[in-house]
């Protein structure tokens, strides 16, 4: 078997071997809680300074896997509810055991993934005792066209340690569904989005907050999205009603992807039978990258290819090679199943029929 | 519905062009977003058609809706904004090459035409450029000083003595959530010499941006979403009141090509003004280092991880493991914060430091040291500067996708085959300069090369200014008679006498007298922190007044620097006298010497002599109270009662009355 490791994985492995997936954090560090205190008298601050000053305390910097071409190892997150939950985009950044959370005042916390909603590409992280104030998830906070909004994100990873995330101003241009013409816009989420006139959706911005002039959360900044034909980057956020619905589904377990509760079946699918070899399992959470596909196998006939990264199986999240094997062990050998793979920058749904 | 969106976008774009022609008001910002990059509307159509399908929601057509009259406060705010932009635009400078090629931005901050811009804007032009103002005229300009590390340069425009200037704001009061606007020459749009104004929000403050490429480092900078594009470099960032708060110079681009993606950075005006007089010295400036490095431990403590024993910080008692609490009165909680503060000060400046060791919390002040060797700076300047035009901006396809560091927006260059942009040659030039430009550079006598300088001419200008300041009070005898000062140690009855001649310096304290050669042999006395150093300073004072700074040794104007315990900045001149470097601080208003520092090397404390009281009498300035200190420790304070010139040599005619004079009380 030829040993081929995609560059993306090579970087992840390198980082894991160094036992330091957080090395990108080297330039930041803790700060005392009161270090944001270089503020002028409150009486001199405008309403907007106060508003953004408060809101940016509920947006966190997230660090995880990645770091190679086009795949950042950092993104943004929004603290919601009682402060123990962080809402963010579901991305490869979260493919780590613990997601590192760095708060506005420089504290580092470890977050666990409480659940993900692949349809909305949202994930909910749990951080006990964050001490942070959360945004209220009010489905009534629907952005309106022409409305003034502000995006608070850690775009480009500019903020580090006890620095606050970046604020940008914008206006809601449209409320519109994303249409996924194959090859044009690579996104799983196809529902309505809030389109804004400011370039919010930069590297690392995904998962950040879109707020209105009253400081209410009206959206979560989406992933970077580029029209392959026009070359245009779309700046958008998921609207509140979609977010609330998604969070409810995650919390109620309907969208929870954990396959642990499902019983193993006596005669499950096996990777070898399907004709798939994954890259070697060398790190705690080796991503489920297909190393090669045997000719004329089930996998080959279904359209799987080498270098595909398997993200979902029957809507269950595949967080690692082991996770994939576990999920496959619950599916009868005779049954077909759906997989979602990332091929380059493209997300492709494939039905595997035995 | 989709159609009406597109219509409104098209309207906005066309309104932008009208506004631009009228006077580049706020709508110019929309231009960049909607029209500036895609006049044919390709971009906006693409979003409308392929990103979204069937736009929802009601978009009232501007033609169909009757708009209520805006609230008076809205109209008032708009009026103020227009006025702030109008005033600020007058001081905004478009920087072009002498042949009109290329282009960047700048801002005029003195009525006689000193312009702040980026080093990376001025460097492709070498030492000569032309500056356009919104009075529609081009002014010939020459580079003064450059700061390659801090990405700043100062240019001098000629042709007026009443250039419009930007009001300097307070960048330490800039906060996230404040509105701001940038003015400048993005994409060399300002070929009609009218700046483009882009409005935005302060996105972040006190950002530290790692060196990009060579050594360009942005510390403590301001982040804004006001559109900063190639060509905006070097231009001003104003607060909502139209006060200058920063110099735009850098953007985060990454994978979307070299156009703004909502992230621009400005060098704080505080940093720029700290370096302004240094830049006027015509030197190639360096940045500072503390002489120690820090580590941040798990508890968030910033502690010294390495320290040079030759550093001033070490001499002030800082040791490995000590915790850094404050620098320049700013709390230090991270390495970035420490770098932020260090980056805004020139080397040799003293900065307040509070640290904690095992037993105490210590408040002190440390002298910053040079970050680079002179040879390193030379290499950098050689690498960056070029008279050749730079390559045209990269297309988005060529942009590396994995560049994590933000990059500096290049100055715009014309595409190959395109005629050079800019005003027609000679346009707006004042008669004589315009006519002679073809044959001979009208500013040829405003440029002098010298090692370590970007333009030595300006160093002479500043030194001449200092000499001229003192002239009315500088009628010293031009002869070599002894200058004798007698007094007492403050708070004691001990007598002190200094006697300086061109040959020997005598210093008497109580009943003990020391004699030292006037020209050499000072080093051991200063290094042993001898009180005789006081007399060396008085010898320097004598020479400065008698012969002027240039006759003493190699005199270089450094810039303006602070003095411990004093407010304001002081003109600083360094004179090399044999093995000793004298650094002389003079009042920017009167030219009076405030302090003389005598350096023997960089490893030991200089002697610091403060002239705390000076008597002005008979066309001369005579010290009345002199204080000697080493480190921050005062060693001797002397009240001078008598100042005499010992007869025996010929005095200048008419100056006899100054030969003997009684001191104050």
C-alpha cells in the first residue's frame, strides 16, 4: 500500500506529534481579568462604544485542528444562554478532543462538543463555568433589509489573548436562501441567510456574532463562501429563527450525531468489503481520509475517491477514523447508506449502495 | 424583486460618481464597494443571480416611496460629517513620482509642508516626489527622514508657507465603536487631486501586527473597516471630528486579492508624532528594544526570561524572573502588550517601568536601546528602495492563499503600456520651479547623501534652527579665557568651583581639586561616576555657546526626546567629542540647554547634567542651579553664585561688560 498523506493531514499530524495543536496561540497568553480596563470614563463613551464593548465580551476565539492551505485552525464562537454554551460553525476546526476557547479577557477554557447540526453547519460547545454572559436566542430577532448591523468576529485571527474580537459595521442587503448550484456555492446549508454589505466572512470569522443596534443577536456569521464562476465571496449570516431551531434540535438530541447509542449489528459494513482504505490511524483523532479505493468495489461504483474526507454517514458526524468504523458497525451489510465527503473545497453527498 | 435590488445598487453606484465629481463626499465610500471595482456591475449582479435565488422581503423602490423628512439631528450629524471631511480633505496629500507615475497618500501636518506618509510609499520614489493637494495643485517634494521598521516617512513639500494642516488627535482615546474615516488616493483615483474618503468603524485598538516581509512591524495600531486599499497607504485616518488619529498602511488580504476585505490598519498618530521630529532629522531611523525578553506563565504573569547585562533595564535593577507590571503607565498582561508599548517609542527614549521582584515593587525608568545595527538598517533600506517602478499589483488569482500575515498595500503602479497617471507635467507648479524642472531638479539643493541618512540636508536645517533660536542670547566672548563658576552644594556650605579653559578643566569641591585635559581623558572619570563630570558638562556648555555645535565635533540632530521629570519634548543633538558622545537637550522654544548627557559607551550609565535654573543676563545664558545624576540617582546639586571670565586674554570689543557678572541670589 502506498503511503500517501494529504498535506492537510500532514499538518494536523505534525501538530499532534508536537503535542501542541495550540502552538498557533504562542503569541497570546493569559491576561488578568481587569486588563481590558484601559477605558476612558463611561460618561465619555458613546452608546455604540458601550454596546460593542459589551457584545464583544460574549464572542470567543476558538482554536482547533487545521492550519494548512485554505483551512484555518481558528474560528469564532458566540456565547449563548446561561454562558455554558458556545454556538459556532461546524467545521474541521472542531475535529479535536477539546476545542480551545479563549475569552475576551484572555482566559483559556476547554470546550466539548455538545452536538452538531450538519444541515445548518452549526455546532454547540459546552464550557462549564465560563463566567461569560450569553446572548439570548430569540427567534423573533429577525434581521430586516436595510437594518444596521455589526459583525463581531475574530477574522484573520487578529485578536489574540486578552484582545477583543474585531467589530465591523454593515447593512442587511437581503434575506435570501442560498442556492447550491453544484460547483458554484459549496455549502451544505441551503436555507435562508442574512446577506450583508460588509466583508464579514473572512478566514476565522465563521461562528461570529451579527448583532443589531440594540445589541441583540440577529445572526451567526457563516462559513466562507465563494461563487466559483463569478469569483465573488458572499458575506452572510444564518438568521435567528434558523439558529434557534437548530440549537433546539441539537439540545433535544434530534440533531445529535453521536452513534454511541445505536446497537452494533451482527453483520455490519466493513471498510475492506466496501473497498476503502483509510489513511493510517496514527493520532488520537485521525480524520477519516480515504487513502485509496479498490477498483470496481462498492465504494468505487458509488463514486468515492481517494483523498475524500468522510464527514457524515447517515447524518451521523464522523469525527475520526475510529468514529467511522463505529458508525459502520451499526449499519447492516445489506443496507445502503448516505455519506457526505469533502473533496478539495467541495462538499459532496454520495449514496453507497452495496 | 431581484431586479429592484439591482436597480438600487446601480443607483447607488451612479450616485457615487456624481458625488465624487462634486466633491468626493461620503458616497465615495460606496464607490469602492459597488462601483469602484466593477463599474459594469458584474459583482453586484453575480451576488444577485447566483448566490441567492428569489430575494425575499420588501424592498421599496426609492421612486415609489414618499420619504418622511429626516430628523433634524440626523441632518445635523450629516452636516458635521460633511464639514469634518471637507476640512480633513484639505490636508490629505496624494503622493506621486516626479513623472506622475505610481501613487500613494500622505497627510500634511505643518504649515511649511511637512508630510507624514509610509516608508513603503516613499521608498519606490527614492528621494524625490510630487504631492497633490485638493487645491488642485501639485507641489514638488523631497524625502526627509525614513523609519523602515515603523513604516513611516516624512516628506517636505515646497511652494507654500501656509499649507493646510490636519489637526492632531489623541489616538490613545480611540475606542472600538467610534466612527472614523480614511482619506487618500486608493487605486490612484485622485488624479484630479481630490482625495477619496471612506467611512468606517473602529474595529479594534492596540493591535500588534507581526513583521511582514523584512522588518515592517505595526505595533499598537488601529484596526478599521473603513476601506483601505492599495494607494491609501500613508494617508490619514481621521476620527469623526476630523482629527488625525492614524496613518493608514496595512491590510489583511489573504485569499481575496489585493483589495480591502474589511480590515485595514493605521499606525497610531501618537507613534507617528513620537517619531516626527526624529524623521525631520533626515536620518534612517531605528526602532527600540527593551534589552530583555519576557515569557508569559500559566497564571498570566509576564516575567523576564532573558536580560542583557549591558542593558539599562539591568542597571536599573531588573533581573531574570522579575514580573513586568507596567510600561509607560500601561498595564502589561501579555507579550503583545509589551511589544505594543515598546514599538511606539524611538530608541534612547526613557520609558517608565514598574516591575516586581521577590521582595519589592519597583518604579523606574529605562532607556530604550537600538533594535538593529546600522549595517542591518542599511541593508533593509537598500532592499526596499528603488527608483524602478514596482511590479503591478497581483491579480487575485496570483495571490498566495496561505499567506497568514497581512500585507502592506503597495503603492499603485500603472499597468504596462498605460500612460502614466497624474496631472500633466508642470500642472499647478509655481512658475520658477515648473519651468526649471525639465532642465534641472529645482530641489537638487535640498538633498544631500550621507551614510545613515535618507537626506542629510534636513539635519543641517534642524541644527541651524537650534542655533538660530539661541542666537539672540548667545553673545559669548570668542576667546580662550577661563570661565570660572563658583557656588555651593545645595543644602550645605561646601564650596564648589569649576574653571574651564581650552586646555584644562578644573573642578574644586571643598578643599579638593581635580584637573582633567579639556579634550581627552574624560572616560574613566565618567565611568567611575566622578563628580568631576559636572565640570565636563560646563565645558560642553561653554563650547556650545562659544563655537556652536558644529565646531565642537560631529554634530547630529537626533529629534525630540523627553526628559525624566519634565513635560514635553526637547530638541536633541548628539555631538561626538573624542571618545565621549554628548547628547544635548535644548528647549524647542528658546534653545536653552536643559540637559547634557555624557556617554562613554552603551554599557554604562551616562553622566546626566540638568540645568535646572538658568540666568539670562547681558546676552548670555549662565547656569544658576546644576544637578548631576547617574542612572536616576542625583549625586550633586550646585547653586552657582558667580560666573566670571578670568582676564588675561583679549575680549571681543563691546563685550567687556559681560566679563564679570554676579549670579542671581
